[in-house]
C-alpha cells in the first residue's frame, strides 16, 4: 500500500535537489563542453574517462546505497549528499590537473549516488501515490530539466559578464576567471538547496514509518530479483541513459559542424535544457491518462528516428532550422524515456517499501553508461574529427534506442496482460 501523497512543496524540493546535485559534475560540462575541454587541457576521450571514474564509483554506490534508502528518511540522506557535492566544487574551481580531476569525479560518483539517488526515486514514488506515478516522475524530470536550464542560462550570463574581450580574441586566462565564477556560484546554490531540503522536506511520522524498514534481509533482496520488471528495467534504463549521455555532444556539434563560437555553442546546450521540462510535464500527464509503459515505447521510437536524422547526414552547416528541429526530435524521445522509466515501477509490481533496494539493483546495470558512454563517444569523436565522428555517435544512439524500444515493448505487453487477469 502506498501512503498518503506528500504535499506539493515536497516535490518542488525534490526537483531542486534532483538537478542541483548534478550541476557540477555534468550540467556545466554539458553546457560549456568546448570551454571545459580548453580550460582543463582535455580531449574528448580524457573527459570521457573522468565520467568513467564517476561511473565506476557510482556502480558500487548504487548497490550499497539502495538498501540504505529503505532504512533512513530521504531528506537527511539527500541534504548530506548536496553539501558533500558542493565541497567538490571548491576543488573544481582550482582547475586541477587531469589526475586530480579523475579523483574528483570519483568523489562525485560517491556523493551524488550513495546518499542521493535511491532516496530521490523512493521519495518521488511516495509523492505520486497510487495513481500519479507518471506525473510524479514526469514533473520530477521536467522540473529537473528546468532547474538545469536555469543553471545553464545563469552560467552563460555569468560567463558572458566576465568576458570583456571580443569572443574571437578571448584569452585562456580570461575564460578561466569567468568559468571559475560560474563554478563558485553553482556550488553556493547547491549548499542552499541542501539547507532547504534538511529543514522543509519532511514527511509525517506515519508515512515515514510505513516506507522505512528496520532491517533489509537476503530474502527481501531475492524477492526483488525475482521480478521480471527489475531485469527489463535494467535494459530499458541502460538504453535510455545512453541517449541522455549522448545529448552532451550537441553543444560540441554546434561548434564542430555548425561552426558556432563558444557562447553560441553554450546557448545550444542551454536551449536543449529548456526542452526537457516541457517534455517531462507533457509526457507525465499523457502517461497517467493511458499507460506509462505505452509512452515509454513511443519515446524510444522517437529517439531512434531522431538519431537517424543526424547519423544519415541530413543536416548541413547552412540549415540552422533543420538543426534545431532535429535536436528537438532527439530530445523529445530521450527526455520522455528518461521521465518514464521509473514511473513504470508501480505497474511492474515492485513493492514501495523495497523501492531503494530495487533501484540499487536496477541501477547497477542501468547506469553503466556512466562508465562506457563517455569514453565511447570520446573515441568516436577523436578518431573521426568533425561531422563523421558525430555521425558515428548518433549511430550509437540509434542502436541503443532500438534495443530499448524492444525491451520497453516487451514490458508493455507483459504487464498489460497481467493487469487484465
């Protein structure tokens, strides 16, 4: 039985926290990818390997952090994770060496996952109640997208303010000083969000007691592992998350293929972030009116066809409108799938009280793209510079979208039949 739905501000705090914790390790590098590569003296493969270190640490954190979410209140775990992540921002602002940067990403792999990920998913299920799982996860991911977009826009504004030279003549020292301000402001905001979560994201005592276990047993873990939905979600999330990771290259595509400058490329990344909240809200509402599993299948199909627009070299550097339309198609599919893959846990008959344990097990496989997607994209881009490398990346997206679509269709068929019995 799912407890009484938590108030609206509970979800708002989850949204704020859910994106703030990833601003430093991911959002800034997504919006400012060309700038990050230059200022930290990295190539695409090296940045990808930093993400791999994050992913390796995160893998263990998913496993052990999942059961932790079933034993402690979400707000305490989430607030602590935010504060620890912000501390890493102080190191990031010193523009450390490549080796130190890899250690920092490993640290972020622990702070953003071990104490944070499963509690956020579980708290969202609590808010969604019995009939609003699509809205809960759609609003969560859409809201996170809006927060990320606002952070991206704020970052671009701060960066632009501190760049006084012509953009074509800007020196590395000037870019570094500007980007340092972006990092420090972002870190400060993450700390403030942690304070808000600690003091205001509270559940009533009865609800809190219903969603927490005194002890996690081997029997309960085996119970979760016997569910077909858990194994299918491993594949679905893996494929959807590859798509999400590939959206990181759009700002670089704008620079390498469309010939945009640094600020224009960052604006493309920010435009992408503003698409996410719209998709999240729309898909959440649609999913609750029909079936989340149905719209999950549609999401993968849209992602597949969007990937083909880039992979088949349909876009040239003179077709700006087509470029943005193609981004919109890919983003619609990727963000819709991302919004829904945890929303189908309820229809997949995963017990609420064991959500943390289930999320931990699912995420061990589902989020392995944190390990391999970055280096794979870096390898493809660096070994085939320019448009060809980007085409290879989008063929990769097409392949994973196809596999994810097949798994999502099987999930839809399996649990549609069970519901009719």
